[in-house]
């Protein structure tokens, strides 16, 4: 039922589990005891203060209520409800004056500056807590995450429908004015989607914000929002008197670890850890901290981030342990799969970081992960992306793998046709793959026509106007729809020339892409026309271009194809040394009397000549494939 404000005030100032005279143990941020309400007794009774006052809940038998209910049920169970309740209130009042160390009876939101805000937020949390019990969508969402409503309520998780009027009516009954609600819950009217609500408290236990998490993900809305503007540097689940906090990234990472009994787990709420987070933790007694991160695609960037954390820890005279979980793992999944003890053992066995020890531990993790990845790939499975129209090439190189590849041809125009053929093959052969095709030498409209032409096997001139043959018109329509489907499903993008780019611009563009599409391939047709605005220390323009693309490849760790000009001579392939030196492999297509020949040369794959094969070209569409 909904709790009235007067009752909540009394429970907040009068009642604490230590008044009950039962053995209590700390469990995460909560207290735990043996449940006396079912047999045999087991340690499943939680005391929690998620609503701003203490309540109890047994995760086995489901018994729940506030401390008055606990006393009524445990001490005065034989009496009628009104008498039992009166005795329970008297019991709490009688013990209140005997509490050791005393308690400040002054109301917490009177003591605290801006205490009226706590009053409004706690009212919102109590309302959402009640609403969660009535919401089937909340129960289904939590069940998918491995949670029950009972477990979620230990942390004040609730449900908000997006309609503020029922909550406002509840507030009126609790003595709150409408203007107070709109002032302190200043984002309540901005978000109208049903959300899971998550209260965030400061180290004193007062709510400083309430977060909302979408129950049904929607690409057009924010997954996480805050209903009340407040400090963004208070770590979620922060607690006083915590010498060695464990910092994780997500809400459920912190909540699942705390539910498992791991003490002092806080979350940065998907923000980058900064010095202000550490100041808050240090004020709560932290002398060291452990940060547990999810494995990022860009390992180099993640190492630099951890080195920055080391500098912040040194600045505050704190010790740091950093742990990067295996790919695809999170603290939430790790604890559910392996248990709390294994995570605590992992932390215990991890050495305190220094610059040198950090590099060593990261290297050891990389070696193990590299081995695990290799052993998880069956012998018959291709490591890279398959090419159905180039099966021999695909077999020789074990699929298109991460690397920087330079593509050229003689005559020069054939390299564009080869890149277009490879692009279509990659998209059609790998359903989860996305290709970004950057056309520096060809207008985008011609790229459309070329792809449609290759899809139907007709001349590029045929697709540019209506045909007298209706069957061909239907093929053009179907191929155009197929091409539009790739674009609509975000599997193909075609970019035209940009006025100027530098490495940072490219990285800012591609990092969100890679986050949404881990299977990403970049094709740059016309590297010789890429305008570079950084690298002033390199006088040679080819050196600049090659260095930027090489840095991009190292940062993204994806296949990158670069189409540019090379020359074949008696001394072999000649061209800008940077391209020949920095590329993982050179794809060279040459036209001879007996037809087209594609060779792949790479010193990094064990031998210089990795592949050589005959290529056929469709006389109508010019699409290439192995002969």
C-alpha cells in the first residue's frame, strides 16, 4: 500500500533494526538476519532503508513490512491488529530513549540544506516503489535481468508510467505542493515513457537524484534519464566508512554485486571516472579503490584511460587496482555466473597498479584472451569475413580479417571495380556486417548505379533509364530495393569527398559506428585524394595519409581497404613507400593477355606472395569474381 508522509516521518526518526534485539549482519549496504517467520529458519531476511526508513523483507517466504509490522508479527502475534500495533509503537518508543550514542531527533531534511528536495524525492520513490508491485512490464523486465520484484525493492527500484497526475495526487495527500514537485522533479514532465526508477543516495543516505531506465528500448529516446537535476559526480550506491570501494560502470553491476553481499560497490552510472568521483569516495574514508571495466574494442584507448586513473590515484595518495573483464562480460553477469566469492578472489589476487605492473597485467590478460578466442574458433570456421565470390582467396587468407590493405590495379580504373565487387560480396556473404564506402574519386550517384548494375548483371548504362524490356525494369526495381534495404538496415553507407579530415575527426566519426556495429569494414576508394589537416611534422603527403589511416586501423581494429595508385615495373610494385610499408597486404589487380590476375602480397602473413588467382569480369556489369 502507499505510505502516508506522517507514518514515514515517524518510522524515519523512531525505528532502527538494532532496536529489535536480534542478531544482524552487514550484507552489502543492507542488514541480514535469520527469518523467524518460516521454518526451518534461514538467513534470508533483509532489512533495508531504500525508502528513507527501515523495512524488512524475506526473499524466501515473502514476509515484508516496516519495523512496526515486524514487531507486531514477531512479538504480539496473538493480539488483535489494533492492540498489537499500539504495543509495537510503545515498544519502539520505550527503547528509543535507551539507544546507545543517542539519535538526533531533528528531521533529516531540516538538518540538510535543500532538505525539502529530499522530502519530494523520497515521496516519488515511495510512490514508484508501490507502483512496481502493480506493473507486469516491470516484473518481466526484472525477470529478464535475473531479478525479482522483492529483490528490486530492497534497493528502492520502482516503476513510473510517465503520467505525472497520479503521483501528484498522491503528493497532495502527503502534504506536498504542486510547485515543489515541479521545482525539485524538474524533468518529470520531459519524459513520458514507462521507466524503471532507481533512487541514488549520497553518503549520508539522502536521495540526491532519481534515475529512470527505459523498460522498452527505443532508438529515439535516452535509455537512462534523471528526473531531478543534481550532482552528477556522486557515485551511485556510495556509503560512508568505506576504505576500499569497488567501482563498476553500470547500475545493475552495482546492484547485483551488492545483492550478492559484496561491500562497497559503487557505480559511475556509465560516466567516465573523474577526480571528483574520487574526492567523494575519499571523503567517505577510501584509501584505495578497485575499478572493474568491461572489455572495450579499442584496447589501446582503454589502457590510456587506466593510466589516467593511475595519475588521479597518485594525486590523491590512493592505491588502485584495475580489472578488465573478458569480452562480453559485465560485473552483473560475472557475479550471477560465478558468485561473489570468485569476484572477491579476483580482486584479492590482482596486484596494486603501477605503470609497469599495469602494462604487465594488461599484457597477460591480452595473451589469455587471444588464446581463448583462438581455441573457441573451430578448424573449419573462418576467422574473418567470408567472400562467396572469391572462395579461394577467402580460404587462403582465412577470411577478411582486421588489417590495413592497399588496393591498386593496372589499368588504374579496375581497382574501383574490384573494391565495389568486394563491398557487395562482403555485405551479401555476412549478414551482420556493415560497410562504409568512402568514394573520393566517383560521385555517389555513380556508385549507386554500379551496385545496382552488379546486382542484376546488366550494363551500368541500362540502369540509368527505363528499359523496353519489363523484366529488366523489374530486376532494376528489385536490385534498387535490395540496395535500399542495406542502407535502411544500416549495413551500408556511401560517403562522398569531405573538405578536410584529420585523425581526431575520423575517430570521432567511427567510434560511435563501431559501438553500434562491431562488425565494421571501411573501404576508402581514392586515398590519394584524402585531405589531411594534421601531422604537420611529416613533410610528405603520402606519409601523412598513410600514418593517419594506420593510426585509425590501430584505434578501431577493423579491416580497412585503401584504393590508390601503384606502378608495376621491372623492380616490382612501386609507389609511395608509406603505403607499401604500412599496409598489412597489397592487393594488386593486373590485366594481361590471358585475362585478369589478382595477387596478394604480405610479409606479415608468413610469406610475401599469399595468393594469386585468375579473376573473371562480367562483360555487362563489370562485377568481378574468381574465375
